[in-house]
C-alpha cells in the first residue's frame, strides 16, 4: 500500500500539478488581458520614442485587443446560458421554440383573416369602418353565430324546390351565384342547335385543320389533328407538351371554336396543392360558395351535348398529382354514372338544380387538356398522370398553307362517341401487329425491364381504330403509342451504359415493322442517345 501511495503521489501528483499550472496560466492570461493599468505603464515607457505611425498602430492594436476581450466574454456567457438555461434537453427546448413560433405565425394569419372577413361584413352592411363601435362588432358576431347555429340545425332538404322545371331562382339568394345563373340561362334562353349527324372522323379532322388555318391563322399538320381527335376517343385527359409558342393552348382553343362551344381556360397557379383550387369551397363566414371556372364548366356541360374542352394551362407549374388527384381517380371509374365530385355535405332548398345530394356529375362530353412547358420553372409530371393521359408533343410549328375558308360545325358528343365506337368495331388491331407488339413487349422486358401494361394495351386498342378512322394508318398509330406511352418511361432509367442497347432496339423495330416505319420511336431513341452525350 505504501508503494502505491508513493506511485500515486509521483504520477497523479504531476497531473494535478500540471492542471493547477493550466489554471494559473489562464489566470495570468486573463490578468495580462484586462490589466490596463499595467498596459498604460508600458505605453508610458515607450511614449518618448513613439511617432505618429506608432500611435496609430497602438490604437488599432488596442481596439483589436478590446474586441477580442468582448468576444471572449460574450461567447462564455452565451455558452453558460445555453447549458444552464433550463433543466430540459436542448433538443426538446428547440422543438418547443419552433412550435411557439409556428403558433405565433398561425395566430397572425388567423387575425388577418378575421379582420378581412369582418371588413367584408361591415362593407355589406353599408357601414363606415371608422364609425363602427365595439358594441356593433359584438352584435355582428352574435348574429353570425345565431345564423350558423340555425343552419347547422336545418335538416337536408329531401324534396328540393329548385329543379330544372321550376321557376328561376334569384342568384343573389343562392349560395351558388354563378351556377344558379347558369340554371336560369338554360331554363329561359338556351336553344338546342341542329347537329351534323353525317360527318365522319376523317372529314372532321380535315375540316378542323382547314378551319383553324382559314379562320384563326393557326397551322397544324394533319397528323397532329389525327393525334388530337383519336386521343379524345382513347382517354379523357390529353397532355400537350413542348416548348413555348408552338400552339399548345391554341389547339384545344381552336377545337372549341370549331365545334362552336368555346373551351374553358383554367390558368393553373404555382400555389395549387389541393382539390379546392379546382372545385372551390364553402365560405362559412359569408355563407357563399366560392365557385371556380373549372366547377362552372363541368356543371354547365350537364345541360348540353356539345363536346367541351377544359384547358388546364401550364398544368405542371404546380404539382399535378396534388390538385388533380381526385379527378384522376374519378375518371378511372368504369361506370360514367360514378363520375361525381363532392361539393357540399348538405343540400339547401335553393341550391342549383343539377347538384344531386351534394355532388356534381362529370358528363361524358367533357375532355381535359393540359398544357406543359418542360423547363426549370415547372415540376415533373408523375407517371400516374402520364399513364392515365395521352401525351402529344408539339415541339415545332407547322408551315402555313392555303385552303378554302371552312365554317365551324355543330356535332353532338353522342355522334362523336358513336364514331369512336364504330371505328373500334371496324378497325380493330390486326392479329399480325398484335403478335409483333407482344414480341416487342417481351424484348423490352428482357433488355430494359419495361412492359406495356394492361392500361397501355387498352389505350393502344382504343387509339389505333380511332386514328385509322381519322385517316391515318395502323403502323402510324402503333408508332405513336409505343413512343409516347412505353419508350417515354426510359427517361427514368439509367441509360449511361446502354447506347449499344438503344441501337439494337432501333434495329429491332426496323426488323419488326419495316425500315424507317417507326418514325416517332426512332426519333425518341435518338433524343435519348443525345441526352447521353452522343
């Protein structure tokens, strides 16, 4: 034991002595750092020999030294405050601070919304804001609460007075002002047009192209018109994508002018994130429904049988899968009777005629056309959106051409759908090409882990007959669908080391369908190779 104590004194004593020396050195350092009387004596000893430059350097050095002292004490105080401020973990404290700041922001937004809604109410009552007393504000609040309580107790109307055959309703008395105006128009002023029941799909495409050129000075190739019309017979959603200025919005706009039922243009906003951006919402304060152009277009389409196009302009300036998700799901329903949008949870007696149990039906005469600009200011469109739509590329303008002045037409959606159905019966996919497509499918699975899928095969079987009826060929339709619906998925693959495989795919398509037949597919393969750095 005695030997250990001598060892402990000699070894650990040296450590303790060194630690004590560190403390003394720190004390000496702080003493030298803040001992200005000593520093003044030193300066006085050099005073006789200092020149102007020396005094300037002396002042600068002391200012820097003073800044160092302040920084050290400030850092030490902050460290101690951070360690000793609470007896809870630092992470938990930071989380509490974050939540408090979030609540403060929410409170500011709520107060702002409250003031805005109150200002609207004061304005409705015809009062001057500066003359409104606190008693008047309290009366307004109590009146709103009473009205809200009465309406919450009011049962849903089982037999609504406002029907298509009932007299007009004053739009100001309805919570749906614009939809009620629509009801009144179709009850009193609408005259059903005389439809052209003889036109064929091929004639429709030719006349549509000549109408756009002669009446609107918009020029498109006949293939583009066939793509667009055949896509209408294949899916309810069409995506027009490409660089700016190639006529993406103008094409569906021209279609609306051609069938004499103007397209509804809905400008998508960057902040759109949910369904209410499209369908609107009920304002609990004003007791009115904020109606959107999108909702009005769908509602009004239930009154007529003309084809109608709703344009979602720059649809990918916000995330499509966020605000359009419900519509994607609804249009996947196998029965058209199930295409309904939930608008309100309870019915009022003077609600618009065609709102049934709080739902608005999406009729089969409505198509949705989204325009997409592929640049840095937009979002990538999710595969689930592309899978349910027919994408068409517009990357260059067609050359101007001369044609005879062509008038617009009236065509009913029923006749157009009948033309699509007759095309499927008359121009179904040939057995030879179906066999070739199965072989192409197996080739893509083996070499690229890509497959057509059931949805693509259904779209292909619907698109090909419609395209042929529009005046095209079966191979042109196959080329278009394979390029836009199957090969497009290669963008998500890592193709850095697959240049030879792409060359083999191009040769394989030539072998299957004939050399230089699959123009769109081979053009897309060249784009992929170019993006790889070739």
